[in-house]
C-alpha cells in the first residue's frame, strides 16, 4: 500500500478526516520550504500538497499566482522542489507528499525521468492540474510503474461519464473542487458539496478531498463532516505572504487552528 | 495530401492540440464543442455569418497585384490579400463575428477577450457594440502602456478594458486571466479567443472562421493572376491569419505554404518570438504545441516590434504542419520587417501592419531569386495605422 492509502486507512480507524495543506514550494523563500513542511505536520497536516511554481498558472487565483511568481523570482525549479522533498524525508518518513502543478515543467523534465527522481526523493503522489484524464493516460502508466499515485480533480460540473473515467484512472484520493472558478474564490456551499460527494461515492471507493473556498476553521469543520479530506491552500499561502520572515511558526499556528476546529466535527 | 481532416475528435493535430485544462473548465468546453458542431452544419448560421462578412466587414477582400513592388525585385510577381481593408483594419474580425454569433445563439449576454496589441480587443468590442453585448477585454498592463490608442478605441466602443498585472503583464497573461474569468462566469459569458490557440475546439473553430481568407483566395487567384500562386506567405504569432489563408491550400500540394515568425533582434539574441523556429514542444494555454520556454519548462518572455506576434506559443495546427513538412516556417527580424513596411508605403501606397510586414519582408527575400512568371501571394493581414507611434519612434520621431 502507498503512504497515501496507509494514511487514509489509519485516519478511518481513528475516525478522523485528513487535513491537507497546500503551499507553493520556494515561497516565501527557498530556505523556508522544508521547515514549513515540518511545521505543517506539527500543526496537524496528514498529507502535504506541495505546489510546483509555473509561469502561467491558469487555474489559480491571485493569491497562488503571486506565490508562484515569488517562487520563480527565487529561481525555484521542479528539480529544487523534488530535492526539498528528499530533505523532508530525512526526518519524516510518514507524511505523504503530493506534488501539485502544471504539465509543462513535468514534460520539460521528461515524464519518465520525473517519475524516477520523484519516487527516489520520497514523493507519493502527483496532481497535474492541466492534465484531465483524456490527456493523462500516458502519465498514469509511467507514475503507476514508479509506484506514484496520480491524483485527479473533480468539479461540480464533471459528468457521470467523466466520473467513471476519473475513478478508473485516479489513485490515492480524488480532489473535489467545490467551486466554479479559480483557487481562492468565494464561499463554499456545504449542503451542495455533501450532495455531490454522495453522488461521487457511487462511482469510486477512493477517498475524496474537498478544496477551493475553505477559508477558516468553521468551513473546514463543515466540510470534514462530509468529505474524507479537507484541502486548504490560498488561505495558508496568505498567511505565509503576510509573515515571510516567520513562515514556519505562522504556518503551524494557522494549521493547528484549522485542525482543532476540524476534529471538533467528531462530536457534531 | 488528398484529404486533410484534422483535428481528430479530441482536438489533436498529430501529437499537438488537445484539451489541457483544469477539470473546472471541461464542461464549458464540452458545451462549446457541442454548440459549434450544431451550428457548423446549420445553413442558417452560415448564411448569417456570410451576411455579416459581406455587409459589415466588406468581404470579399480584394487580391491586389503589387506591380511596382514586384518590379523593384525584378523577380516573382507579388499579390496581396487585402485583409487590411476589412472593417476594424485586420483579419481578426472574421473570427470575432463567428464566435459572437455563436455566443448570441447560446444566449450569452457577456463576451470576454484577451488582447495583445489591441486588434482582437477592438474587433471584439466592435461586435459587442453591434450586438448589444457586455464586453470585457483583458490586456497586459505593459501592453496597455504601449497601445494607448487601441485602449481608447475599445472604451469608445463600450468595452471595459481590464489591466492584467500578473506574470509578464503581456498577451499570455491576458489569456490566463480571461480563462480565469471564463471559468468563474461561464453561465453568462462566452470567451472569444483571438487566435488558433487555446484548448479544443478553439484552434479548429477559429481556423474555420478565418478560412474564409483562403477560400476567397482560391477563387480569386485564377481571375486576377490566371492561376494559383507558387507560394502563400503569412506572418505567424498565434497563427490565425496564416491558418486562415493556408488551410484551404493544404490539399493543393503544388503551393508552398510559408509562415513567417518574428525574429525580433535576431534569434541568436534570445529576444524574439520565433516559436516554431526556435522553440520546443510543451503545454500552455490548454494545448500542446511549440513553446518558447527555459530548461525548467517555464515560459519565457518574448520580443517583437509587432505586439501581435509577441506570443511564446503558436497554434497547434502550425506545429503539426511544420512537423509534417507541409508548411515551412522562417523568421525575419524587426529591422527586416521595418524595411518591408517602408517599401510598401512608398511603392504601393499601402501602410501595412507591422505583423504583416514580416510576411512582406520574407517575400522581399525570396522574390528576387524567382522568375517573373512565378507568383507569391502574401496575406496582408492588417493595416498599419495602429503602428504609427512605433514606426515614428524607430525613426527618431515623437508624434
């Protein structure tokens, strides 16, 4: 079993939901990446989604765009990001790491080579935002062979035919994007999310995480009641943006607040 | 090549094209694909499109024999397809009318567009005014500074021009921002892409609307020149005017197809926009194509004297035409384009757009080595009024 599957199995036994923070590797600065990862684990992260910066993040809102630009100004490459995962793994062999980014840096490295070095570094999963299932068969084959999970997005407008395709190709977990729009957009309608998740579960046994629009402990708690995992990205990136010199402690404190609120959901 | 029926059902031109977007955009693209398939076969839709092209745009655009310019070369005869005479001054409007009609049939009251030099933005603002639609144009803040006149033109026509501050603050970032708007407002909004890039079905749809250029040329050339040309030349940024004139000629194998990119200060300087000549395959803006990128797969900033060619990608069909060998792609520098610009002004009384001047410059290179009975057809994709400031500045004048 993969580290991701192990993690979800353990959480299920404990009756808890996964908390998955996202931030862009190399923002606010390259030296902070590994410390922020450890701080997130200390703050209650079960899985880390590590953003690989790209010059043209078409699916992201202004907060993550800015973080991507800062990371690129810091000269961060996919190679660096994979290197930081290897460093993180020296002292954390438990927490799964999923690389999240766009297709072109992966293709520029070469999918085979990417799969090999990512696996060796201790990466567990990969989410390529602009690879819908239609275009992802080749990558899934390569990542499968390397023992890496390919994570896919689902949206409120994903048709049943596509749900079937995603369910067949997806590994580790599925990431349900709760809103139309880009990352960091407006508010989430948890009743609607709950209905959609029920529908999605008719197609897949994979855990389903929910992200986009989760802004605070309250929304995280509400989402945790219906989803297997809560993904929080733009709000965390805003925290790092606000306190670049204290990125790690700020990340830990912020995530701990979300964790506490979320775990309160057991009683609800 | 007897038949040519690309793209395939999933939008692929060989290994290029496709749909490389986030899941959040997929259903909008599927809806668009279905709608376009419906209207593509609908005679009433075509009649409407053709009516607009004739009565609003002024089509067909003439083909003009540039006699004095040809004599100057002492070689091939050069003919110009006069897209510069279209309403709004360029080929862009052909495609905008097609997409705006589609938007109207789909009941979308709001249209959005990206623009670099402002020509596509002006065309979109024009049609939005004509059809009474709300119009928002995304434009890089760097481009807004360089193209103040077109910004004002769009505002006169009632469009809102939104400055884009992300990334390099140019065309590619405007496209990113327009996509973000579309994914957020897809219920009431139609995204009118200005070139043959973007996810399927855009490259196919824009090509189909622009193919009117080549279809007319196929009919006109025997009348005005007695036969089809030996070569068709067009400038290539995203590649919409080029694909528009190339596409109907693809199956006419005796006709060479030559796409001319912007070599800027020279390809060796790294400051250029010659994607097909100097780039390599990758994924950007929803399709796989040639890109100008660094070794880490980040998209690099481009340069051209003509804002309309200043784009780090290129339509996927051009990538395929290059690899398959059916079309050739070359590049000319800013200076070569400027020289052709001035020559056409002085010898033919036509002020060409700087974009189109790239195609003219390559014609000027090859025409002298050809026989007088040979024929070049150049797509004069736009007129140069918008470029007065740039050209004057290059000549040391401040207007």
